[in-house]
């Protein structure tokens, strides 16, 4: 009886805590809710095989900003699970509707970034199908790189951080990989033999969407206004690695 009461009180105490930093679980809740409410984004009709980019319906993100829904720390604390799978990518359409998209590792060393599609040759060199050259060009102006590998019915994502990365870089990278995984999950049936090209196209077009009209910067400002502290690095659960890009 006393043990049950003790555990119940501890559970209630944990549930009452309202954290203002964005760890992986809270980032999933906040980012998916925010992206889901952005009327410029139509995931259902987002087909990366089309030649056109996901051009917003409006010329600037500010025109749809009033419709953005950003959960406050108090609201998110009510949705958080005390025990959540580490590194899971989860899209929250509503408090009762959640979609597991896959998993993600952030701040990994280069070898782990390439690991899902790499093998060691007889000479000891690393052979990979990850299009690292194309990724380097695509993310030349960003402080991170990311890629996703299919893992049965979900996705295994990796985020590589540059030495120039900041806390907000990590937040943008997590938002980007969450959106890319959501698009890939919704259009997986359309993939054929050129899966790598399809994934690259999705990554490219979701990045274009986030950068259009300084959209991500406006997202970050809105998050700050909602009470989130974006200066606390909470996405990495252990000391991460960085790469130097020239």
C-alpha cells in the first residue's frame, strides 16, 4: 500500500514538471504540431518526384503565421510520456493520434552516419551507398547534414553536425528530419528502384520549404514567444561529434 502510494506521488510529481527545453520527445510534439498547422504545407499532396519544389501558397511565411499552433510547455507536459523510446521520431497529429516514423541519431561520427549503407573492403577502406558528395553540396550553407535509410516499414535517420553548429542548428536539423520522415512514410508506396534519388529529392525539397521566406527563423521566434528556451541543448543525450567542413 505504501509502495503504491509512494510511486503514485512520484508519478504525479514528474507529471507536474514543465520543462521549457526541447528534448527529442518534446521536439517531436512541438514540431509536428507546428508543421501540421502550417497551411503552406500539404503533406498529403507532397510528391517529391515532381519537378516543382514545395512552393508555399503565399509569398512569405508570415502570411500564414497566425494559423500556426505551437503547444506551450504546460500543454506539452500533459502529452509527454515518462518512458519514451530513445531517439524515436514520432509525428503527433493530435494528442490521441501519433505515428511512429522511425528513429534518429544526432551528433554521430562520420562512420556511424554512413554505417547503415557501408561495408569494409578487403583493404579496410569504407564503401558506402550514401550520397555523401551530393549531401555535402545540398547542405553547403547549413551547419548539419542528414540522411534517412529505410528500415522495413520505418526510417533510420542520422544527423551529422558541423563544428559551426549551434543549439538552434540542432533544432532545425531535428525538425527537418522529422518532416522528411513524415513525407517519406506518406509516399513510400511511390518508391521504385531509385530509392536513393527519391530520398535525396525529399530531403532537398523539405529543406527548401523550411528555408523559404526564412520560415525556420520565424518558427524559432514563435517558439520563443510560446515560452520555449531554445538556448538549451537537450537533443543530444551524450557528448556528440562534430565534423569540420571546408
